[in-house]
């Protein structure tokens, strides 16, 4: 199984949302990282066959997905950033409806629905109207529908939005199990969603793929750019303003330990820190740190 994206571009009237993107996806979990507005959702919608690219091709095992038509949709599971449902639908109604749209026979659909509700911990609310569920529960319903047809290609746009930490861990474990011999692409701006389960990550900015590698390979790009230093509490405001602080920790002696990004050490007695994928993300998207200030 191979999904090849060749020089894909998507233009709107006054904006290029996706700009000459090429990447080849093979079985395993792939992370697509980028800030809001980077072009991730537009790219995912083209991969799901919802949008047509302005130029370029998307090939599934060497055949354009437009040519494959229904045969491609049968291989596909897709969770959009926002998914719609009829207000009166219960969880069971919605999954049965989606199973019918995906062409599942009734017996297989019933079996799949039972199994997936168990996997996403929604069995007890299957008769409850979706509109009355919490945001996290609605997201889990969406995840279940994406898995209904046991897809070979699973495309998930911001799948953990609204999930609590425990739900996120269960979801990541579910995807790791599911990704055997399947392509799973997760679009997110939450680095922890993919840091430990993705075989490879692509980073998207302003419609372009600006980096692509394993987590270890990406992290190497910022070796000697992540530092840790200790300051008196009364200096915190000054240094927070001047530095790109990733996080801080209050110490028992009244001082503060800062983890920060810089080409060279900025605090006295700073030492190199082990870089993580989140550090690379914040290095590539400094505007997100500025917004936090």
C-alpha cells in the first residue's frame, strides 16, 4: 500500500493554501504537524477526495484516486476537524447510518459497531443523542465512524481535540495497534499526539512541507539550540520577555529553572538540554510562543 502525493497545489482566488507538496506515505503512523492555517486541513481534504487539487496528482498504488473513485473510498477512513450529524441521531443511529453509506452489510456493521463502541468506551451511551454528548465523547464517535470499514488508509484531522489526557493515551495506543499494514495520517498541532507513535513526521508551514523525517531525525536539527538555566524568581519577568521559554519550573529554593531555545546560551551557567519534538515545533513556529506571551 502506497499513497503518493506529487506536486499538489491548491489555490483559491487570492491565496495558495497548499503549495507544491510532494510526499509518499507507506504503512505506519505519519504525523502532519503545523500551526493553524498552515494548510494541513486543505491537504487532508484533498487526500480524502473531498477537494480537487489545482495541480498535481494523488496516486494510490500507482493509480490516481479520481480514477479509482468508489474503490478508493472503500479503502478510506476519514475524520474531519468538524464532522456533522443529524441532531436527533443517537450514537447507534449515526454509526448505522455511516456504515450504510460505506456499504457495510448489516451483520458486519452490527459487529463492527459493537466492537468499536467498546474500543472507544462509548457502549454505555450508544442510545444517547450525540447532541447531548461532551466534546470528547463526540470526538470518539467520530473516531469510531472513521474505523467502521476497517480502512487501509486512515486520515485524521486534529483527532484528539476535546479529549482528556487519559482519552488521548488510549487513542494513541489504538492507532498504534491499527496501523499495522495500514497508512494512518494524523494532522495536528499537538506534538505529543505523534511524538512517540509516528514512524515519520512532516512539518507544514505556509502551505509547504518544510521538514520531513523520523522524530529522531527532526530533533537532530535543533541540537545545541535547547538550553536549561536557573535564575532568581525576581528576574523571571525580564527573562521571559527576552527568551523563547519553552517551560519553567519553580524550585524549592525560590529560584526558577528555565528551558529555552536559542542559538547560544543566554543565561549564566546554562547547560544544553536534550531536545524534543516540541522544541523543534516551537523553533519552527516562533509566532506561537509570541502569542503565548
